[in-house]
């Protein structure tokens, strides 16, 4: 079986994006409100679960970037959007994709600048540690601010699509929502 056969076995692009959106929303909310320091008092198992969730988040993020690089943006602005809203649609989606890549990259840099091997999910080494504590502090701070800024951008993205759905009545939310939710939208 070649790559073509493997490609045909994978779910349709829209199905994959719906599924990944459904996973990313609760993960994003989790990481906005729960930090490693919050789960550490609950023991190593809680930290392990938090780390596995982070690995899932980063994996989906990198798959989105790879999908974008291979096939471009999946969604089009829609005929009811004006020129400014069309530009915003493209900019906000590209910002999220590259922002997620940036979060993954700074996570890698955290592992690279650490003084010991950090393992994503407790089993996957992130990077060979170089033992650079000052750089690690700087990258850690940048990683945190980058993630929360990305959270604000995602909220703007969600608000934009809710506005489209309600004000323009273009069914923007039905595009990414699972079919069982369509009767509520």
C-alpha cells in the first residue's frame, strides 16, 4: 500500500477538522485555567495526565500546520462577508495556525534549554537538554504570554464565527459543529 492508499483510508478533511476542533476547544480551556503548578500538588499521576493532554494538544497543532502547508486553509470566507471581514477571516485563521506552531516551538525550546531531559506525556523526550537556565526562564515566560495571547485570538475567532452565524445567518457554526448539534444551531 502506497501513500495514495493510506491517504484514501484517512477520514475526509472536514471530518478530521471537526474532530480536532472538538478536541482542541476543551484542551485550550484546560490549559488556560490549569497550569503544571496547579496539578503538581495532586501527585505524579495528575502531572502525567496534564502532560499527556499537552502532548495531544501539540500533536493536533502540528497536524494543523502540516495540513495547512500541504493544502492551504480549509475554510473559505463565505459570500455574505464583506471585504474587511474576508481579510479578518484569513488573518485570524493564519494567526491561530502559526500561533499554535509557535507554542509548539517554544515548548521544544523549553526542553532544549532545560537542565534535565523533559518528556512530553512522561515518555517522549522533548529535546536534548543544554542546561541554559537564563534562556529557559526567558523561553518559559515567552511561552506563557504567547499561549495566553493565542487564547485571546481564539476567543476573537469564536466571536467572529458566532457573529457570522447569528447576524449574517450564514450557518458558520454548522460548518464545524458535529451533525448532532445542527438542530440547535
